[in-house]
């Protein structure tokens, strides 16, 4: 069969290659619109909302998802294995971090009317939320599912069936959110561990992508080989070389993003310690002030009692 895929990927195509998909565009518009609505509600009430959070959610989160699915990665994700892998890492380990830093749950708790806000609070305290928003569950989704994806026929099924392909994209984003939200997010979500355990969890999970990436790089069998051979791509690297590049991306990107998250966690931990120190100083100052006031009041009462005794003696 003659090749009918996109033309050769060049640096110019990285900028100009776009594929408009109405369902994706609609979903991104809804997500951005709801967030902007919440910010507008707070502003009408005179409540400030961080511009940095808005940029993180809208540009770093929603914008990154749009670029990964509609830009060159979305155009070539079923043609080049390494393009798919770049998309995989962007959707599962980059966009979710920015979505978490945008604090949409906090925004919703402040902007929603009373009844929906109560529903959201009850959900956050429910056992399904505690189970879902648990870093251990997120670890299984982010680092466990890819082993099954690339070591079975599931990845080839996603290439041949558009619905499975789209569901895989959704999984990448949701799994990344489940994993990173309790770790780096600032929303009041259940399942959040103390900073030392979060760091330990990251150090344990960092080698996971490396193991999978190395196994893909060194594999002698092409993943989804039947599909790629039928595609007959006449340009670019060979199938095994393409796969090796993709495995290297998985390895390098996983370690790089993981180390950046570790650095961010150290920063958050230091900030939390500073805030706790400030709260402790304020509490000690308050206790000292109250003790001083109590001592002064005791002296005043003793003085009044002495005056009363003096009056009675007269």
C-alpha cells in the first residue's frame, strides 16, 4: 500500500503542522472558560486571584495539552514512535503539573454557589476521592500502565482505532493529575502526604521510566511492528531507530521532569517550614502577651484587694 501519512517532519513542520480536532478544541475551551469564569466571579466580589496560578493553568496546563494533541505531536503521533513518546510525556508529566499549580479546586471552592460548593466538599471527603487522589494509585497509573501499554498489543490497538487512541490521551492527562496533584498541587485534596514521604515517593518512582525507556531502547522487536510496516513511512529513521529514540525520550524526560519536581518539592518544603516558623513565632508572641496581660491583671486585682482590706480596716 502507498504511504498516505503526513510529510517528512522538519523543523519548519514542528511549527506549522497542526490538526484541528473539534472534540479536543471544545474540551479545552470549556476547561479554560470555566476557569476564567471562576476568576471573574472572584474579581466581582473583590477577591484577588494569583495571575501566576491563572497562567499555570491556562498556558502551562490547557495550552500544553492543546499543543501536544493538535500540534506536530498530534499530527505525527501515529507515524513516528518517538513523536508519540514526546506526546506521552508531555500529557502525563508536564501538563498535569501546571494544572495542579493552577489550583482549580481552590478556585471552584471559592467561586461556586453554596450548594455546588457543598457537593464538591463532600466529594473531596469521600472514600472514592481518597482512593483516587492517592499518590500510590497515581504511581500505578503513570508508571504501571505504560509497561502494559508497550509490552502488549494495546499500543498497536490505539494506533488502529481512533477511539482507543483518544482514550489513551485522556488517560495520560488523568493519570498525571492523579499522581502529581497530591504531590505538587496546592489544592485541598485528600491523600496528601507530608513532604518527606512525597520526596521518597518521587525518588522511588524516578527509575520506573528509566527501566521502561531502556527496555524499549534495547528491544530487538519493533513495538506495533505490523502497523508501522503497513504504514510504509518512506522518510525518517528506521523502525528500530525510531523506537530507540522514543525509549531515550522516555528515559531522559522522565528523569528530567522528576528532578525538577524534586527541586520544586524542596522549595515548597522550605516555604512550609518558614510559614510554620512564622506561625510558631506569632503563637509564642501571643502567649507571651497574654501572660503579660494576665500578670498585669493579677497585680491590679491584688491592688484592689489591698485597697478593699485597707478600707475595711478603717
